[in-house]
């Protein structure tokens, strides 16, 4: 669309409405050789550089070493090219220039703007100069030939060909507007902010109007240069074909697509900005069409969306009628008859389960060592998914764990960590163990010796020293932890913290009060017999453990709504405990 120079960085810009499969598509594209998925780059300026939300790698933007490198390289480029007054980008507040340029009332002005000819629009110049330096630096630092930008908003100057030094190709991602409406009416937890707020919900008329406006702008772009159309259904049903189509569109080979099987893709962690929570997922993900909207959408919303989108429905091959009957019938709910059973956990352990599972998805271990396996509630679940070794000192707890693991897993339990021969585990985990150990720093260093280089450590510990109560005393805790101290402790022991989630906000506090009340009674009955924390610890793996099936189900049920309710607080400090994922640093 513009006079591109040879050697310009290729940008594959995904345009369209959010919730159309664009984040997933960008993740998949990022796996192609020579492609780098940068996420929604238009969020870099406000979410990244001003608000410091999370990068796709899980770190806050300003702490991500990859972004540090990209920004430094961009500053160098800007200085070399006389972009004075812009570098350093970290403090340039490009978000302000962006906010004044990328606005719907400016749409016609933007469509009329021509690259190269500076039209006395300083904010546009400032914004496109900064963007150009960032795209080129991404390519330089990652060695990518194609930068995948899933910003979606087609009035972004880059989509309109207004960013110099960039050879942009626009792909239009289309999803049925009624599915988009349905998706935007349900909230989704965003992982961008440390406080984990919910993404906003929007009305049917707003979402559809936005869908229509965006697609009309892409139609205008398509009159100047080729635009490749990708349907959501095609991404879900045949991702390989879509990837080949888009690789061809930008003139690159798609490679062997070995990361794709018929239903799943293995995604390496990326450094993406913005986008929905799927971008934080790495490892194996399942790709399947989401047809829930056909049954779930309110009749009124269906009508509103159909009426507003009508002018473009036919153009994209979308039917006017969109009821459940018009979808390919799918077996509801029982599509996964072989779902593995869930672990047997206390309510409190359930509250940290989601953070643990998320950490395991990041680490993707093959071999795993659990210190303090207790009665094997989590261990038996872990042993179904990983090559599992557990250590449990207490004889009674250990035989319970052995029985559980023998019945549904394939791992082993040792009585002493000294009996473990392997010193090359991918991951060592210890849930509610560290606080039972007098010299926690020494324990961490010992555990570190069981890890391969760059191996992972996954811990859970109780939070907030000021909350130390009777229940802590009863089960033999030496202490509770605070965020900074924990970070320091791990660093001194040779680990780098990758994620530190707070869990238990809400229900966790109620449980803590109940446990403290029970514990005070037990302690009073005992009359402070003076046993050591070690002696109390030995039985602590059996305290409050669910015994029967009914109790186990009750624990899971009570925890279910609380697990959702606490999620927005994972990045804060409101919970009763922490789940920490750290990496062996040398
Ligand atoms: Zn990153």
C-alpha cells in the first residue's frame, strides 16, 4: 500500500473485533519459523509503559528483559535517526500522542493521511516514529522476519500503512457478530494487571456497532492493498490451513507445523502485550470451536446484533439465522468422557489449586519431586500427569500417600530426601512445608540441589506474619511470610521468582478464623505440653484432611465459587497464602 523499501520489517496486522480468535491465531502464528508474536502492540504505550501490566511471559512489562532489550534498541535507533525528543521511550508518554490520534472521530482524517507526506499532525508523526523504531527493534532483537501484531483496531496508523520502515499486511479476522456479542457480555479475568481486574462487558448494540465499524474500515483498507480474510471457524477447525494461508500471504514458508496436532497446539511462552488471557497460556492448548453462544445468547441480543450487522453478514458468508439448529450439532458436555478425576484436597488447598496448575503449565516439567507429600491428596493427581517422586517423613501419612498413588498414579514415595538419587528434576514442589522448617534458607538450598540447571521450584506458604495464630502454632509453623521477604529469601538461595500469586482472599480468611478457633481449643486442652514445632509438624499433613468421599466433594464444592471470587486478587496481597513459582538462577 505504500512505497516500501526492500529490507523493511514485515508486520502481519490482525484486524477485526476482539473475541474473534485473534489472540489464539497470533499465538499460533508466533510458532512459525521467522515469525514473532508481539501481541497487541497498541497496548504497549499505556498498559505497558505507563501501567506496567504483565507481559505474556508473566513478568510485569518493566521487568521483562526482552522488552528491556527492545526498548533500548529502539532508543538507539531513534537517537541515530534524529528522532530527538522521543527517546527514551519509557518516559516519552507516547500513549498521549496515541490517544489523540487513534480516535474514531479522526477516522476520515486517518484514512486520508498518506505515508511520508507529513501533514502537520505532530502527534501522528510522534506516534508513528516511535512505533517504527519499536517494530524494527523487535525484528532486530528476535531475528524475526515477520512481526505479528494482533492489535485488531484498524484505525491504528500501522494498519493504514502510515508507519515508516514497516511493510504491513493486514489480515481480517472475522467471527459471527452474535458470537462476539455473547462473548463480550460474559466477563473474563484479565491477566494483564497485577490486581487481575475483570475485562469490561459490553452491550449487544455496542459490540455489534464496533464490529461493523472495524470491518468497514478494513474494507476501505482492502481497496488500497490486498487484505486476507480469516474466519474464526476456520481457525478452530483447521488451524494448519489458516497458518499456511497467512504464511503464503506474507511470502514466508509455514514450516512443518510440528507444534500442531489435530486438536492441540504446543505454544512456547511469548512476550506479548495486551490481549485476552489465552495469551498467557503456554504448553499444550486445545483448539476447538466455541459454539456455546448459539444456545446461550439472549433472543433480544441476537436480534440487535443481526440487525446492526446485516449489511456485512452476507459479505462474510454469515447466515442471518444463527440459532442452535443451524450449528453443526455437537455432543454437549460429554465430549470428554475420560476426564481424569480431580485431586482430593482440603478447601484451602483447592483455593491454591488454580495457581498451582497455572504454574505447572508455565514450567511444563516431565519429572517432579514433591517435598512433604502428606497423604498424597495432590501427589496422586500430580503422579497422573508427571513422573512423580514424593518425600514424606511421617509414616502414617506416607502409607496413605503410597496407597493413593498406587491406586491411580505411577510414582514413588520416599521416607527421606536423602533416599532420592536423582538430582536433575525439572521441578521441585513443596506445599505448606517451608514454614515448618527452622532453617528455611538451608532447606531451599538443599532442594535446589535436586534441580537441573534452570529447573523450577513451586511453593505454597502461609502469608502475613501478623496473622500468625493458634492454628499455626498447633501444626508447628515457625513463621508466615510476606511478599518481599519471600522474594529475598528465594533470591539468596539461588532462585529467581517468576510468579508470586496471593490466594485465599475471601473464603481463605473465614477458614483461617475457624482453624484458629479449633486450634485454640486443642492447645488449651493440651495445656501447652511443650512439644517442638518438628513434633507437631509430623502429624500436620493429616490435620483437616478430607477423609470420606462426601467430605472431599464438599470441600471441592465449597471452594468452587471462592476460587473464582479470589482470582482478581491473585496479584495483590489480600489472600491468606502465596503460591510461588521460581527458577533456579545458576
Ligand atoms: Zn516478557
